[in-house]
């Protein structure tokens, strides 16, 4: 059984939250995945201030909701991070989560090596920065030795992208291309994990 940790990087209960919960539902039903969910909404998440306590002491100077994120990353085989598009790239809350993972890497070097990660992004415009947001998450995976997968050719090369038309969950629910990309991305994410675990389920 693959353990999947999903993060919604939106401060609202809207499009991104719906997408991540749909990914969880699909992974549980299609792949029998064990899942955990984290949303930044309403959480205290302090900025990384580059104080280097994590390097010197092995722990972060902040004690906040990132403890749940660290636990999720440690537990998971696979990670799916979703973000809304803000100003052409990922949300500030998502960026804080990625930045603060420096403390995890400092305290437990190479602990993320070999885990598998994927990304999804949604925006109010069809072309509003979804791919740039996904690439920022991809860079995070590469830096932290996580294997990044997309959804494969013809629909979700880098990961799933959604066009919400600024209608929140109601907008992404009817985005058939976005949903197709999401399912393809989750299938590849889970399939690669099964392969790495020596399982028989293919991509």
C-alpha cells in the first residue's frame, strides 16, 4: 500500500482544496492508497528567516503547523502538492511550506531521497502561471532528492493544471481537461511508487 501525503497550498476552501480532496478520493478508490491531508488554510505558518538554527541545532526556530508537514513528509511514500496561482506563480503559503522544509532536510539529511512527488496548480485564467507554479514545486522536489513525475504526454506533461474561471470549486469540478490531467498525474505518481516497491501495478 502506498502512503500518499497531499498538501493544499490555498488559504481558502475553494478550487485547490477541492482538487486535492478529489486526488485523495481517486487515490484511495483506484489505488487503495493510505492518505494524509494538510491544508494551509487557517494555519500558523511563519516565514523562513534564514537564521540557520536548523543547520546549527537540527531544529527550526519556529514551532507552528509545519510540524504536521514534517510528519507527513517523513511518513509518506508519495507527495502531491497543489497550489492556486498568485501573480503568475505559486501562492505565498505554498512557498512558505517549501522554504520551511529546509529545516527538515537539515535535521534529517537525505530522508526524502527516493520518495515520489507530483504537483497540481489552478488559476482563474486559462494561462495564468499554472506551469510556472508547478515548475517551482518541481524544483523543490529536485533539490530535496524527491523523484518528480508528471502525468505523461498528451494532457499532463508536468502535472495537472486547472482553469477555475474564478468560480472556485464549482469551476474546477467541470474542467474536464483538468480532471483528466489530475487522474493521469495521480496514476503515474502511484504507479511509480508501486514499481519502486516491487509491486505489480504498472504506470
